[in-house]
C-alpha cells in the first residue's frame, strides 16, 4: 500500500512542475554575413522570397546589441540596431573588408531582413528594413529592447 501511495504522490508532484519559460524570438537575434566561397547556409526572406547564402556562424548576436529603435527613412520604417563598442569596431572592419556583402537579420531562427554594406559602417548602428508589416514593428522592438535590458542592464535607460 505504501509504494502505491508514494507512487501517486510522485505523479502528483511531477504534474505540479511548471513548464520552462518560452524563449522569445529576440533572445536569438543574429546577424549573418553573406557568404563568398566559405561553407554556406541558405536563408530565404519571408516576403520577397530572396535567397541569400550566408556563413553558418553569425557575425553578431544578441550579446552585441545594446539597443533597438524604429527609424524612419525615405523608403519607410526600419530597425536601428545599436551595437556595443566592441561590436562597432568589428562592424567597421567587416564593412571595409566585405564591402558589397549583406548582413541578414535572423530572429529566432527566421530571417527577417537584410542590409547591404555599401560603405564603411563606423557609427555602430545598423539600419535594417524588415520584411514584416510596419504595424508589427513596435511589438518586435519592445521584445528586442527587453532582451537588450536583460543582457546589458548598465546600458538600459
């Protein structure tokens, strides 16, 4: 009888465990570099269907991102992604060396947009147009900002 009661209690206690927290897409914000001759992975943008061959390892991750804002440009709204000082130096060197290549923004494993490096990027901010409706940008930016504040509490306003 005792083993039966003990077994039932263990089942009840196991059922009380809470599920692990669901990770948001922003926790895995990555920027991949368009590939030349290196081993590649093929990413397809959701709206245009544009396929871009990228290096399998991201050049920047959510740990390199200090802040994200919505920016307005002539072509519409985009994301302004502010990088850490270290990542800013890496971006400058990368944009000199790989001029003409694209950076592809991937959130939660899904490609959302791309930015061509047509000039040296030395300001530490990457502007990326996303292939999503402008109405979804505020919620996306709020989630990205939350991740930035968690990973870089000293930089949070």
